[in-house]
C-alpha cells in the first residue's frame, strides 16, 4: 500500500459532549457514546496491503471499534452502534475529535481543523476479474455510494465544520488527492427536516474521468471539526460527530438503482432485562419475572430492490452453564425495498436459569433473520452477552455525550438503583470523559443517599476529595473502592458532589434513556433529569469486586485447555513477566503463581473459577474455567 499524504495513524474511539439548558444558574450536561468490550490495540498491518478488486463493500457490521484492516488503511474512526442513530446496518463509522485514549486532540482549536481520516486500501480500477478478466472503462457505469448522518446520538457539527470525500491516485511515493464531495455541518433535526425525516442520506457519485481507472485507486473521508470556544473548558469534550454507513463501489450500477442485495439487523442489540443492562445474579434471582421483559424490540433493514419476508429466531446459551434453547418468532417480518430501521418485536421465551450455587453468570444471545426463498438466501445475525455480574449498569458502555451540572462547586447529581434483597455496597465504577487539556480534572465527593419518596434523602456515606481517573484504554471505567462497607436494602442513590470550579463530565449513554432514574440538585432541591440517557455510574455490590470487571477484555491470545479440566489446566499465549491468580466465585484467591504454562487443580473443588493473568505492563486478562474432578 502506498503512503497517503496528511494521514494520521492514530486509532480511536469516542467520547462525549455537553449541552446546557434551563436558567443561567441551572445547567445540565449532555450525552456521549462508546462500547464496552473493545480491543483498544489496533490490529497489526503489513507494510504492503493486497490490492483490492471490485466490488468494494463495507457496512461495518463485521468489525468492532476499528475499521476492517483488509479494506481500510487507518484507524482514526470508531466503528460502533451507539453514536449513529437508526443506522442502515448494524454499525456505522463515527468521526469525532478524540485520539486512541479518548483524549481530545491536543491540536484542536475553535476554528475548523482536520480531525480524522478513513482511507481505503488500494483498489484496482483498471480491470475487473469476474466472470472473466477484462479492462474496466468509464462505459462500465462505475458508481461510488455511501450513507451519511450528522450528529446522531452525539454532538452536532457546526455550520463551518464539514465531512469531505476525496479520490486519490498514486504519484511517486505519495498520493495526490482530488476533492469529490463535501457537506457542511448541521444538527440532526435540521438534517431530518431537509431529508424527509430520513436519518441517513445516500450519496451516489459516478466515476467517469478516465484518469481514475488505474491499477491503484484510493478514496478517503475526513472531517473538519472545531472545539467550542466557551467559558466552560471542562465541557469541551468530544464534538462534531459524523456517521457513515454502507460504503459501496462497483460497476454496472445506475443512479436509478442504489440497492444492494442485503437484509440486516440495525443499531444496538436489545436487552432482555426490563431495567438494567447488567445486574448482579442474586438480585435477578430474587425477582426474575420483574427483571425480564415480556418482549424486546429490534430493528431490521432491507437494502435490496426487492421486498422480503423474513423469519426471526434466536438462541440463548448460558456460558459455562446448562441452559440452551432456540426460539422462533411467531409470524414473519414483511419489509419493503430500500427500507431502513423497521422495528419489530419478539417474546422473551424463558426466564434465565436460576442457578443458586454460583454468584455470577452470563448468557450468549444470538439473533438471526433470514429469507430462504432467495437465491442465494439472505441471512444476518447479531450476538451479545448478557451478564449477571457484581454491579448494576443502565448504560451499554459507550458515552455518546458527557454529564455534569452547573454551577460548580456544589452541583450534585445522582442515579437511583434498587436492591431486591439486603446487600453490601463496596464501591462504584465511573466512566470519565476527557476534555481539552483535561480541564475536568476537578475534585468531587462520591455520596450514597437513602430514598425519600422517590428522590435522594438522608446521606449514608461519603468518599471525599476524589479526582477523575482515566485509563490508557478508551472508555474504561475507573473503580472507587469505599473505605467501609455500606449495608443497604431497597432503593438507594449514588452520585457526585462537584467540588471544583468546573463540571466533572461523566460519561452519558444517550442511546439508552433512563432519565427517570437521574436526578440533579443545584439550588437546594432535587429535580428529575430532563436529559434522555444514562449517567455512567455503576454501583458494585457483594463480596468482591473482580467478578465481571474484566469481562470487557477482547481477544487476547490466551487460551485454556481442557475446559472443563480435572487435574491440570494448560495455558497457551502467555510469556515471562506475568503473574497468575485463580479466584473462586466468592472472590477468594485460591491459587497464585508467577509465569507457568500449567496449573495443578487437585487442591480445588468442582466448580467455576476465574483465572487472572496480569502482564508486566499491568494489563489484566480474565478467563473462566470449570473444574470437574
């Protein structure tokens, strides 16, 4: 692959942005987005990428966090389902102003600047190879198309910001770029008004200039962004979001037929739980019917020029457990040509297994849609893991925006949670957004309140003079361990009292509206939030903290076998400099060792255990395994 001029190779995920409303003395923050189980290490790339051939197609459904390295030559944009609103397919690619660690680019200014690139690998436009090799010419009706959306669930780009498309051709050891298309920034509301309430707009560009029909052809998107120059530097976070989806380049197309033979799930995976995205297993077991939705809603799209009748089914498989079932929805889904984000629903067929011998479990839920009457059949699937761990979470792990209150110091906000039985509160996980120059590095207190007729009441605990903690990996929660155990039952509230001069800017998941559980207090009285979303605070309960904390670890190269094991557990993919610990599900450490590639299990009883591998640089990898003697 040739070098591309003006290219950044910084990887990325997303963050947040703040919005202000009400009176001058009363300010609430806005929303953010990012997905929890991300591998924040960009995939490795060889120096020379293989030349791509037509068709070029990417709807970002087969990649997470980073664009597919087979198709794309950089990692700036964030592949996700949270920032885009009513996506054409399951994910989109989001442009913003954040680097790999979620920090605002240090060169960000209030005037428009180029923030992020999405650049294709080299594509052969001199020839086609199917059904027979032949030269490609302008007479072959070559079209480039994509869908775009400003703002989405994030922050709207200003009118002087823009999204740009360029075509590129190699020259010597660089690439010459030609401006093809651009559009100015605007709010999503204005975009909907101008596009007949369509959440995405498709752009189709014919390629007719003979100079582009070469052995190596590139295209790239990039965004102009600007950091708001305002009096609240702690609110200057992730801004100016653009989303794109379904990038398609092929010959034999026409402007009258923008279709592609595909049906797809769209947007985020639905939760089977009625209130939370994650909750402790013991509290689910205490009242399972109240914690499960009778139905869940999902969305599908049809990119084809033909209507389709889809069958929907899903499977539920308990991880390291015994529950496994398949459910086929009653009836079919009829979807017209070129229809996007059509909602449908399905029943939750069974309660999740009630295993009283364990404290934590998870379930892999796979959903499928299909039309087998086509040739070839059209099929799509999506999967997610529903966890019953040791914390409560309303959010999905992605902060599309940020939340805080003004004026500071003294601004307070809190989130309501409900215990189904007596439990012990051990601490709280909080996700903090980066702002420009980390201006939200302010002191705050963490406070727990009892319930008082649906609002925070008497204070029962305070952890004073805390500061935001950020990780090198983007969108990782910080854990604040309490200095004493707080015993609670029923409804309680946990939140933040801002002590510094600026807002704290906590992550805000705007794609999951739990505003009825969010409260703020800036003038001596509690008010329910008017901002749709979830404040990213997660209370940790029970006997230990580790359960579920590292479930976000992505593919790490460490494998265990056999699993279940009886006498010896073998480890592949670890090296010198690591430490290894084994915990039972009460949080008790039962084994510990320095580097080893096998573990003697004879001292352990039958059951589920967690293996924690800590590398020399502090990274933690968690694996589950079963012992059956």
